[in-house]
């Protein structure tokens, strides 16, 4: 048995997007609502944390430590899971502390997480220091990997594929935002294990194609060992499009703005500025270019992130 806690609201719904599909005159569009996983405004990290927190408990840890960007959704969901299961929590955040914490950062504080600020080049060293200092005062820290993406966290998305298949939605394509690779690795492994006949396309948020393909294939292979038998994945099996990340992580361009507005104004559906906004912008461009065949059905796997809409940094920019 693979240790797992059950706190996500599953299965997440699959909705159709008729007005958006009609506005685009393209393929039939569906959305899988992993923005509704139920923990602290939801998102894809919740599925990973069901396995990561179970592992932390099994190891006797009493503290969760992880790292991320200032508006990290992963850090927000980790801080919430720590509160929910009685762990102390320290978040190592890259950047400078703003005068007033907003959005995800505000929520990190509300969940009682301690914040440690660092530079990107110092991130891993800072994590080591935080864990070492915690051990010195008698704590047992558990290091949650960046983005929740190791073989334990990626299990969440292997099982998410099984859940999706049990829902019987006829999707030829699954399209979503891909970054640290755990979501894509899990889906790819789940495809092999549970037999999904469609294609899985990650839109890179911040990594070159080859880097992300390599990472996803390696992680999917490692994750397979949790099921008792190693399966090998080649980088080419991980479909990654990195045409939409040139502006850099968290930088809002006209394409993300247009995508966030279009989803909001045709379907009343909220995307986030950093991840799903970028992935949706890529999806819209691919539809405009005729990448998908007319009769095909494309499922946009919503990975969450909407609290970042309330970061001052993005709010003015979106209207
Ligand atoms: C973390 C995150 C992603 C990327 O998922 P990975 O598993 O890191 O590739 C996508 N969307 C949102 C909203 C996220 O927070």
C-alpha cells in the first residue's frame, strides 16, 4: 500500500465550456477543475500533498519545510496542509519581503507559516540551514520538494489520471500548465498504467522544452517504482510546448491577459496570471493555428492558482 492521506475533494468535476468553444470556433473544450481540490482555495499541489504529508507522518516528522516564489501556490497549499495536520511550517521564499503581504503570501502568514527570505542562488543552502537549525532545537523537519515534484508527490497525478478515466470524459487531448514537472510526470505514468489513449501536452510556464521533457521523463520513471516495477520513459514521450514562456516566470504579457479575460467573460471561469493564464494563452494560440482537428475534444486541466489574482502586482494589469 502506498501511504496516502485523503483530504482533497475528489473527484474534481469536469465541466464543458460551450461558450468558449463557440467563441473560438474550434475543438470542443472541457475543463477539469483541479482548482477545486478543496484545500485553501485548491490547486494541483493538494493532490501531491496527500502523499507527501503521509510520508512526513510515516517518518515521524513534525515540521514541513519547502521553498517557492513570493506568490507560490505550492507554499500556500503546503502551509495549509501543515496547519491541517499539526505540523510546524517554514517557507523559504525567493525575493524581498514586500511591505504588505497580499494574496498567497498573506495566506501563508494566516496559516502561521514562518517565512525565510533568500536569493535564488541561495535557495538550497537556505533550506539546508533551516532544516539544520530545526533539528538543533529538537524538531524533525520533512523537506517537501520544490513544487511538490518528486516520486512521492507525482503519485498524486498518476492517480488523478485514473480518476479522470473513471469519469469517462471523451478527451483527445489534455492540456495544462507544466513547470516543476510533477503534474505531467504523474499524468504520463498514469496514462501508461491505466491506459489513456489521448495525448498529454504540457505548456511550459518557465522551462525550455528539452529541460522539461528530460525532467518529466526521469520523474515518471522514478515514480513508477512506487508501483513495484520500474517503467522507463523517454524524454520524447513527454509532449512539451515551450513557445509561450519567453517573457519569464510570473511576467504577465498581452497573451496571458487576453486568456484570463476570455475565460472569465465567456464562462465565468477564473484562471490565474502565472500558470493557467499562460497555459490557456498557449491553448488559444494553438487553436487559432489549427493545431487541433475540428472534431477533437480538448480538456484543459485547471491546476489552480487563482489567489494570485489578488496580488497587487497583477491586479491592475489584468483590467
Ligand atoms: C505548481 C503549479 C503548476 C505547475 O505544476 P508542476 O507540477 O509544478 O509542473 C501549474 N499551475 C499552478 C496553478 C501551479 O501552482
